C-alpha cells in the first residue's frame, strides 16, 4: 500500500463551515477538515485507527491527525494547519507517517494470528467480538466463558510466535462473499458485507475477511507478546498484546 500520493484539495471546512481558503492566524489552526480527490491515508474502520501524517501544498503544511470516510465515499482528513494558507483547488502531496502505519499493520496482522491460535487452543466457539488496533498495541475481544489459564495463554502465544517465525506469506484477494465462505474465511458476526469482500490469508494458519492493512509476511511482526487477559463482559474476554518495537519497549 502506497504511503504517498499527489492529490487535489476538493473542499475545506473550518468551524462547521465550508470555506474557499483557510489561513494560519497567530497560532496554528486546529480541526481544519480537508477533502482530497485521492488519498494514501487509511480511514478508521474495522477496529484499525486512521493513519496520521502530513499534507503539503505550495503554500501550506497540514498535520493530519485523523481520516474518516463519509457515507458517500469521500475521505475527510482532520488536520492542524501548521503554516501558510490552503485553498480549494490547490495541488497537494499527502504523506502517511510510515513508521506509525507499519507498527499498526504489525499489530493488525497479529490480531488475525491470535484469533486462529485461540480457536486452536480453546475451541471453535471462539469468535471475535471486537478489536482495537493502533501503533502501540492490539486489543482483541472474544467469546469464551472462563478465564484463559496461564498454560493456555502460553500455548496461544507460542502458536502465534511459531506463525511469525515460519514467515508465512500474507495474501489479500478480492472475491464474492460465496467464494470467501467456501475458502473458509472467518466473517465477523453482525458485520454487513458487500458483494465483493477482501480475504486476508496467512499461510494455512489464518483466513479472514478484512478491510484493513497488513504486513506482507508474518515475519515482519518480529515477536508477539501477550500483555494481559481479562473479562470485559459476561462471556467476553479481552487480550492485549504487542508486536515488533512494542515487544522491545516492554523488554
């Protein structure tokens, strides 16, 4: 996935109003909304946080703090205008913060590996009931009726790390929902899927429907470490874990 794109500013909004131009006052201007005709930024969805980064025009530098996709398919970037002025129609270069995106991708890929490992160790009743992924950590909620024992957690962690060290290829393909079900892809209960879905496959270890961004090989995770396991609701457990540089920080 590309981390940089040439784009055009389609629209600007500030303080709840559309405007033709936004400029810096004495200080940087916060909460400037920018719509581009195309973007390399990942918009928050499926539990994965949006990319951060920078949008630059000839006259302005905007720090991107969030990106959301509207119902009509427009990508709206929430920015701080750090310098200069920006106007509708300006040519721009949009750059994603690469280190943050890569760390987020590692954590997202680990959520798929974790789900597969939990099903192997605890049984097929395990289903994801929510997740949250950013550059710092991965949080995974799943259905299970008892606390996960220390031995079970160790087995799960070992299975995920084996998948990491086995350097499994991660492939993403688009297919119909029927084809995806035939391929054994895990769907999220209660999610609405269109006719075409993205199937993310990690060797023979994991096959899931997912719209998020992933590493191209599980070896990129470096290592996987479970940080905590707890109960969040009746019959719902939560595991928090870290990968890559997160494991180094923990150590």
